[in-house]
C-alpha cells in the first residue's frame, strides 16, 4: 500500500532536513495532485519582505563577485554532491508535489546534477576573446564580469530543474539568486534550498543571502521583476505571464530570459521508422501527463503512413497506464489541478466543433485529477490546435507535401520545440535548414521533448526568445566589457581620426 501523499511528503521533507513548522503560515497552500490533499499551508512573503530579501541578496553580490570563479564553482561542485545524496528524496518530492512518475521525478533531480557538473567546468572557462586591433601598440580584449542579482521565476511543471539551470550558472558567474517558485510547488523549493544550504555549510565562507527563496503568487514575482537591483530575470511559465513581465523589464532596461509556452509539433514522413516514431510520439505527447513546455501537441502524418501509424497510436492512448505516479508501471500521473482539467475539456469541445474526432480525455475515477490522454484527428489545423492547452491532447492532421507540413508546423505563435521522423536526408536537412522549423529546438528521429543540459534551451516567437542551460547561455548571466589597452607611447585614434592639441 503506497503511503498517503501528505504523510509521504512530510517524511521526505524531514529526511531532507526541512522543519516544516518554520515555513507554516498563511498564503500558499501546498497540495499533492496525487490525491488533491493539502500537505501544508505555508507563509507567503509580503512584497516588502521580498524587497528586503532582494536588497540582502544585492549585498551578497558585493562579496560574491570578488570570489574567483573556480572557487565559486567549488560551491556548485559541493551542491552537486549534496544533490546526489538527496536524489531519491528530492525526486520523490517532485513526484508528490508535481505529480511526475518516479523516473521523471528522479530525472528532474538528475538534470540538476548534470547542470551542476556543467557549471563546475564552466567556472574555469568564463573566457572572452582577444581581438585584433587596428592601432599599433594596442591590445583589445573582452572580459566577462558578474552581473548582479539574478531573479528566477519558475513554473510548476519543472519545480526544481529550471531553478537549477539558472542558479548553477548564475552562481558560478558571480550572481546571487532570488527564486520565486510556482505557488503550486512551494515545498520542492524549500527542500532544494535546504540541500543547497548543506553545500553552503561545507563551503564555509560564502556571503549570507547568496540564494533566497520567496514564497507567494504573481505579486511576489512582480516585486522581483520591478526591483531596480535585479538586472536579470529568468522567468519560466505561460506566455500570459511573459506578457506581464516583459514590458516591466524593458521599461527599466533589465535583461530577460523568457521561457514561455510551447505548441510543439512532429512530422512523420513516409520514410519514417514507425516503431521509433510510435515510441517517440508516446513519450513526448503523454509523458508528464502532457504538462511539459516541450510536450508534443500537434502531429502531422504523411497520408501514406497514416493508416499504419494512427490506429497503433490510438491503441497506445487507450491502454497507457494512468494512476498514482509513484507506482511502478504508471506512465501518466495526475494533472496539476481542476483548472487544468477544465482547460482540457474546453479545448476538446472546441476541437469537436472544428470537426475533430476525439478519443480519450475522460476523467479516471480516483481522488486527484486524472484523465486518459486524448488523441484528436483533425481535418485541418484549426481551432484549439493553434494554442497551447497544458494537458495531454495530441491533435493529428494528415499531410501530402512536406512543405505544407512545415508551414503548418510554423503557423503557430509559439516557437519552442519540433521534430521530424524521416530517413530521407533531403527531408531532414530541409527541416533543419533556414527554410525549415522556426523553433528553438528542432530534432530528427526523436520527439520534441526531453532536452539534455548541454545545449542551449529555449524557443522563439511567443516562447520568449530566452536561452538557458548549456552552450553559451552563461553569457546572459554576465556583463561583457571590451577593453583596449595602449602599451605604446603614441595615441593613434581609430578610423584615422586626427585630434592634435
Ligand atoms: P504560470 O505562468 O501560471 O506561472 C509561472 C510562474 O510565474 C509562477 O511562479 C507564477 O507565480 C509566476 N507569475 C505569474 N504571473 C506573474 C506576474 N505577472 N509577475 C511575476 N510572476 C508571475 O505557468 P504555470 O502554469 O506554472 O506553468 C505552465 C506554463 O509554463 C506553460 O505555458 C508551459 O509551457 C510553460 N513552461 C515553459 C517552459 C519553457 O522553458 N519554455 C518550461 C516550463 C513551463
């Protein structure tokens, strides 16, 4: 018999060293979507408290920016060690609070560990260029300096990994972090902070308030966004949230890393390996109960392979195990809340009105919000297909020409993730070319979801244009200075300008 989620969560928190009583109060209700029951009611920060916490983090910046970057990396190395030790418990808490199946809960913590490893290496490679100068006896170079407090606003569906993608980089780059987690997943944030504090204690001499967690809803996030001592805000969530946040950051010329909604697609070409495609589609579309930003939501199937693929896909949808995400064998856990269920039903009603034939989508009878994933055959791309519904709905449209499929794929406002299943190199290269997918992520023979940390992650258009995690995403967390040094006895001016006094 699996434990009651609330009891399970409290036991996990205790093992992670969290004293829940220290955080209890009014304002934020922590629930488990596994049965909908309340785990704890937590104290939300007031806007004034948030401002004071940001000022304290700014004070930490003064000290942290002078610590050599490889030494800053040592803190993240220790944090990676603590995360390894805490992986089972923290992963369990992700399952309990966000409803992810066990392997995905553990995978989320593994992603934190991976970005820590990446950041440790990076801490010795925050390098700039030396650039040829036109002036004799001069040297030109660029240097990268810490930027300041990095504000992190995160969504419920990646309650800890997204913070770590940002925090691990920000901290090695010399920036303190202030985190406003989703009000739907406050406990994983408290637990992550407790694990981080273990690393801080071993590190020894880090300034106080290097990492701060602020609990609350949009108003607390807004305090972070508008604070003049926060030069960078990395905000992950809906496009609606991005629309509220972006103008405020632009107004004060702060940097934004916006990681917003997706409406991701896959194209199944005639030469596709259908076994591979079936598995790739199933994970991308039904995994995390359709609640990933990269979830596959639109499928374009070539008419020559539609009859071979779609009935098998429908069978997989009809039989996929839905239930308690902690139980072995479950592949689809709960939706986060009733609102998600209502959004899903609304989209399915609209799909029917647009000529869609719906299979699935019905509620599974148990405590919590469980649904059978829905697959909807659409006569054309229309209606709810054009926007993100954060639930497991896969719309399927048949196509004849690849150019039409790519055009349909690119015809939505979001631009996060995409993929093609094809064994024809002309098709796959076209898809990856400038005339192909317009998304930040474009894959071949894997689905659009399940990114790893080595690459830069993010998307175009209404997804917000931000990039975080690997590659050179670290540059957003630092400021670049171009330095010209004159080691001659003359003062030649650039572009041949004369100014003799
Ligand atoms: P949400 O937009 O409701 O909330 C996200 C966060 O923003 C929360 O912490 C919330 O409190 C905060 N927030 C909301 N309004 C705000 C405001 N005006 N000012 C400051 N903060 C504000 O999103 P959600 O329901 O938690 O998550 C689901 C959404 O997130 C989906 O659209 C999904 O695609 C997106 N998402 C995107 C990515 C990505 O990397 N592109 C990753 C995960 C989730």
